[in-house]
């Protein structure tokens, strides 16, 4: 399994954030919650989504214009919802089993999971305010 380096929004320390962990990720220096945005594959998807946090799965492809429009929104939302929402990005071209599991016929497809169960689904690009409302409802 791989990891990603994330800068703490509170203190600026760079932290290595794992794809999978049973708890929440926090800064090694100031212990503030970190944004948890990771890339997952067919092989590590189950481990990447095994958390008590709300998981927002982004089914995307690099050639998809709307997917590229949603990507920076999801990065900002991962910071805003640090400690409460984990964003898991899955490239559907390289991970057909996950794409098939969530019936991703159109991308981007965003699926919100709680303990492995789908609680919301968004097909197509939406603006940041709309996605925030959906996340808040799922957290509610």
C-alpha cells in the first residue's frame, strides 16, 4: 500500500498519510486532523474504505473534463472536512472492478459510504456548495 504526503492546514508540517488506517489521521506535530485524500485500486479499495468516517469515493478518469473540474473541489472539501470525511479517488480506467461494483456508467460518479454501505450517490460534476450540502446531509 502506498501513502501520500499531506501538509497540515494548521501548522504546515508535512505528514505521510496512509491509504488505509483504522482511525483518523492527524498531524505528527500539532495533532490537528489532516485532510485524508488517497488514491485506491481494486487491490486495496476494501482496506482504503474500512473506516468509521464518511468515505467519499470519486470514480474518475484522467481524460474526463468534468472529473478534472471536480478534483480541486474534492481537495478543498478534504481540508474542510478533515477528521470527518475521507476522500478515496479511483481511476476507473485502471480499476474496472470498483467501477463495476458502483455501476459507474458515467463519470465523475461520487459515492458516499458509511461502514461500507452507500448513503448517497452523485453522477456528474456538481459545484462545491452542492457537494457540501450533500456531505452535510450524509454526516447529519
